[in-house]
C-alpha cells in the first residue's frame, strides 16, 4: 500500500482525479441500456448508405419506377381573376431502394421501418404549373421502408398552381385544371413516373365546399421531349363544376328583373317627371352587377362570358329608356304656339296641318258671321292653286285683287300661331316616339334572350 501511494505521488495527475473519473465511468456503464432492434437495424442501414443524391440502384443501368398517387382533399380557392388554384392534397410516392433491404431471418420482428427522408434518397418530384414562391409546401414526413426495399412516402401538400379559366358558361361552367408532376433532375431512362391505378379512391377524402364540386380526376402518364432529354410525367386533370345557385340568386335574377323595369320606363307617364331618374337608376344598377361579375372573371377576350351577350343589350335598352324620357319631356313641354314640323309629322304619322289651312279656317269662321262663307272657300282654292303653280301670275293677281276689292285679308302667320294651340300635336308626337323606342327596346331584349339561350345550348 505504501508503494502504491508513492507511485501515485510520483504521477503528474493526482490520485483523487482518477477516483472521480472511475466513479463517473462506473455510473455511465450502469445507466446504459440495450438498444431496440429497430434502432440497431436503422443504424446499420444508414451507416454505409452513401450520398442521398445518388440513385439507390446496384446497377446504374437500371431504371427506378416511382408510383404516384394524388388525393385531393380540399379546394381552398380557385381565383378566376388570377387564374390560379389553391388546394390541399395528399401526395403518395412509392419506389424500391436497393440499399434499404434486410434479411427477415435475421430480423424476424421488424416488418417495417420508419426513416427520415433527409437521410435517404428521395425522387425530386415537382409540379410544373406551380406559381407559389415557396414551390410545393410539403412537410418533412418520415418514410416507411419494407424488408424488400420498398419505400412508401405519403405527405400532405399545399399546391398553388396555374389554372386556365374558361368563363364562357359562367355561372354554369366546369373548369379543367391540369397538374403535371415530373422529376427535375432525372430523365426518363433513369426515373419512370407511373400513376397508381386506384380509381375507386378518386374524391374519397374530398371535402365539399359551397362553390365547387369535384366531378372527376383524370390521370395520364406521358413522356415529353425537352432540350435536356426525355422526361417522364404524370398529368392529373381535375374537373371542378361550379355550384350556380349563389350566382343565379345574387346576379342573374336581379338583372332579369332590372331588364323588365327598363321596359316599364317607357310606359311611365311623362307628367310624373320620374322617367329619366328611374331610367338612370336602372342603368346604374345593371352596370354595377356587370362590374361585380367582371371583377370575378379573368380579363380575357377569347373566352368572353355568354352573359355579356345579355348585359350589353340590356345596358343599351337602359340608355334608350333615358333617351326616350328626355325626348318625351322635351316634346311634351314644347312651346304650344309652335307648330309641329312637317318632317316630324311624317316620321310619327301625325296629321300635318298647314298654317294656310288654319288661316282659311279662321277666315271662314269670320266670313260665316258676315254671310260670306263660300267666298272663303273659293279664296282658299285660289291660294292653293297659286302656291302650287307660281308661274300662273294671272290667277294670283286676280286673287290679290279680289282680296283688295272685297276687303278680305288672311291673318299673318304670327297671329295664326297665337290663335291655334299645338299642345295636343306635340304630345301625340312624344307618345309616338316613345312607342317606337319601346318597340326597339322589346326587340333588343327578345334578341338578347334568344342569342344567350342559343350560346348556352350550343356550348
């Protein structure tokens, strides 16, 4: 014992440090527990796995077949204005990894292993229609590995992709949004992407919303030729059908009622003074509804909504109702001493009364009082002949001499206007013009209905 102490005293490290180290190691050895078979097998498989960028094949000429399945869970938003589709889905991939196999006789209790995706090879599958700056929003979910090397990876994803909107049949339209999945790094001779045939599961987990109904999902495997080579792709075409009830009750029915009100503006009496204000109100309401629909649709000239063939004539009818109200008010309250022009009487088929006829009538009334009624009639005939044949100077001169001798003179035109009230004539003209514009509005409305129905029927 004395010799051992002397040896320790000669050592550089004091013996009490050795005692502390011995105590710590003893506790560590006592606290160590044996690892489970899953941990041992996982560590064994990943210890010599190699880089995750290299394809896990024993023969480099072999091609990896990757099975793919996409299950749409929910349509978050289909933005018609920006032509984008935001949806949540479940993406599942399956492939065979030659480096992740084990002998069932050695590990009989291990049927499946859960491994992190960042430590093994994973196919770089991306959607080509992506418009999100973060690309596919995927969670880092572990994979399931089976003894034969089969790897299954299912991950929830948020896909924000471009979708061309066809708004011709709005709001009875059906949209087809294509999602093209493919590898970005591996060509078709290195990685073959195959769709999983599981048509019974299409839409099984789809959560219905109030706007869109999932009709079907079409799957197609294609090989496209790019400048870098041939690449294998799987194209999912999602067919979404719009539920039209909301738009019918919110837009279509009010617009039809406003179109009928446009026709009622023509029937409203001019004396009410509300024709123009009612027409302007209806026109602004139609323009407002059209703007609401235009804001929710893409600004495209190729796929114009068929409803545009309805709104445009209805806005024209609204403008005609305002024009009709303004013309009717202007003619209705015209100066009653001013006669209706001859061209306007012909246009409206209103009987035209010449000022000379009015003068003769007034003169005849005065002559009848003096017993000279036939003279007025004779004078009227003579003056008509003189007006029709100005070259017959003899007749005209005789008529003027007759007037001077008998002392009968026709009143001047200004006096005739004062003695004649043209209010009823102007009102008749205003009524006829209103009826003409009303017929034009009815024709436009019926034409718009027929054309819109024909487009919906043929599309």
